[in-house]
């Protein structure tokens, strides 16, 4: 008998308790930087050195934080279910928390890629410097989907969500598109769980939706316990 498929859509809230900050603040800043200066093709064109320094700092910071109880609880679901995590986060805390099947919608902080051929992706261990090039001689850049760029993994994420038997959404404002639109691909009849301390949607907005107005570590534990007992 095949396992039921769980799709988990995560946003910044799942990593917040590990100390990873989000730029979805009213001031539009990410770690004190204007997001358009460090997360857009225009910013890259205007000041490559600033952008590289920003991501080199974020990459170094990532090594100082650990997965939290929400990340590790999600990994428990793989004992009983086929689980795919679709994350808007660029950190690797789901991987380190034990989950094995992750779609990164917005790229990965621990990878870098060619500015000439986006299929050339490399592990990002040492700081990227101006003059660091791919095998085709083009400058390397962070493997991050910036504002205004296409989201290459979106189609895979949409198809995965369409095939879900259970949907869990954690720590997202449901304001960042196209990721926020993924809930619309889920079958109307399947159970859906939304975990966020300040939920931006209501149980009446979607069929079979249950809201847990809690931080990720608390809400995920509750939902995992429910699903592991089914």
C-alpha cells in the first residue's frame, strides 16, 4: 500500500525561531539592507560588490544557526508519509533537520551559479568574489531567485501540490506570489493545515482548512502528532 502524500509549504516563519530573519517587514529591509539593492537584477548591475558581500555574510550566518523543533518534527512525518517540502526559504535548515525531499522555490544560500548559464550550479563554501568565474568564464552569483526573476521550480511545485493528499502551510504571510498561489492547486477535498502566530487567512477561506495560530515549533508539533496518530 502506497503512502499518503503530504506537501508542506513553508515560509520565513518556520526558520524564525532558529534566528533567521525575514525581509517581509513594513520597512522593506532585510538585515538592514534595502531588499531591492541586494535582491534584484538591478541591484546586482548597480553594485555587484555590495550584493556579494551581503550574501557572503548571510552564508556565514547560516552556519551559526541550527534547525529548530519545527524542522525536526516535519522530518518525523517521513516515517509514515511521502513528504515533499516546498519552501520559500533559502536556508538549509529543512535538510539539516532531517527532511529528504525539498523544493527550494527561491534558490539556495549554500549554492552559487553562473551568470551565463543558470544550469551551472556549484556548492557555495567560500565567499564569492568579483572575478570568481564558472567554467565558461562568467562571473558567479548567488543561486537566489531575485525580485523580477522567473521561479524555475514553480511548475514542479504546482504539480506536486496538485497530487497532495494533505497540505500543511507554515509561517508564511500568503502575500508573496507566485508561492502564495500554490494553495489553489491543492484538491479542495484534502485536509489543509495553516500554522502561523498571526494567520493572514481564515478557516472559511478554503475548504477543509484548520488554523493553528501558533509559532512554528508549537503548531507543527500539534499537526505532526495528529497525523502520526491517524
